C-alpha cells in the first residue's frame, strides 16, 4: 500500500478514469444506497463527460433514495470500480467488479478484509455517506448540490438511527447541518425513512409478540421462511425488525435471525452498550462494536448464538 493520503489517491483515480461504476453491498440499507447515489450525483455534476453508473440489484424499498442501473458488461475492463459501504468481497452486489481496470474501496466498517488497489477506510465515521461529504471537502473540484445532499442525508440518518447510535459525533452533526443548508427537506426525508407499510407493521407486531428477552437484557427473534412468505414483504424489508426491537426498554443487546432459502440464517446483532462484535467475528462475521452481522449455518448454531449472547455481561 502507498503512503499517499488515501483521499488523494481516491480523487486522483476519479479524475483519471472516464468510466466509473459504483457498487454497494447486497441487501442494501439507506447508507449503501445513499452514499452510492450521493457520490454518483457529485461525480456526474463535476465530470459531465464521464460515464458514471450505480450498479446493483433492484432495491424497491429504497428506490426513493436513488435508482440502480443495468451496467453493460463491456464497461468494466476500462472502468474504475468504487465499492462503497461494503466491508468484504462476499457482500459486494455483483461479481463484475472483478473485471475492473482499477478497484477502490470506500468504507466506514473496520477493515477486516482489505481489498482493492486503493482503500480509504474510516471506522470512526458514522457512515459512508459522511465519508462522501468529507471527500468533497478535501477536493477543489467537487461540490455538493441539493440533489446530492438528499441521499447523503438519508444515508447518515439511516446508519446513525437518527443520531442515536454510538458513532454519531460532533462531525456527524456538522455534516448534517451542511447538507441541510443546501435546501433539502430533512423532515420529509426522515418521514420517508421512518414510515412502513401495513405489511411491515404486521411483521413488527409479530416481532414484539415473539421476541424473547432474558432477565439480563439479551433479546432474540427467529424469522423462518414460512413467516416471510406469509408476510409477503419486498425483499430485504424484513430487516426493519432489527432496529425496531431496540426500542424495547428491557433490551440491552439483541439478535435477529432471518432464515434464507438455502436453510442458513442471516444474523444481525445490535446492542445499546455491550460490545457484540466479538460474537459476530466468532461466527464468521463482523461489523461495528454495537452493530454487526454474520451467517449461521444451522438451527443448532442459532441456538448457540442465543446462548452466547445471553452469557455476555451487560455493560453498565
């Protein structure tokens, strides 16, 4: 790796390539779509002659933040691919990134799996959307318009839980204030992100009725394929349950298991105070101290994780 400032490397590569394709992770959240869309908008406005794509499978529930594009396979061999808000290669949406002329990683998760020719990782940032704003402040050529500010704001409030989570800093609020000064309708963005359909409401009601909470504040919920089919939710929308359970006053840390079609379980760990990242790492995952994920191979591993979460001592 070069000793050159990684932000300078990012800006130099962006200036060099005529085709730039921005990828994000599978099962996207507001920060994945927001940072991807915000960055693409900024680059299109600064470099109207370049081809700038946002690549990824359809995300209907987040289409209001920004669209996903079908990228021609022929675009990749001469392109700079930027993978944003994605900690490891297994979670990159689409394998076409491997065909890029140059690969770049921009991310705010701990860098447990370094990848790419250029890496800019800031685990102290609240979100990748916050990092996109920082990129602009470092550059003499880039600027943030109202059109770019809206998705970045959506990403920031998504990853900070509307400024409730531990990575919310003074800098986060400074960035949010700067985005608001562009004239975006922050309350409307917040309402859009906070609202849910009647279908999702039924699932949230199910979650509250079926979550198990131990005496020491460990919560757990299992959602199987039969439940998901019964609820008939758009793909990924079941993840609304994850943050919602944290509103329970009796919960200190919690885990949500979502059965996949292959019989394995998506595992989402969250905590208000007690670090749960080591538990995620133990099961092949990772993330932030209070927000991490993994995959459980079987129902037996699900029960093992529940027991391990219960055995953690709650932080004071």
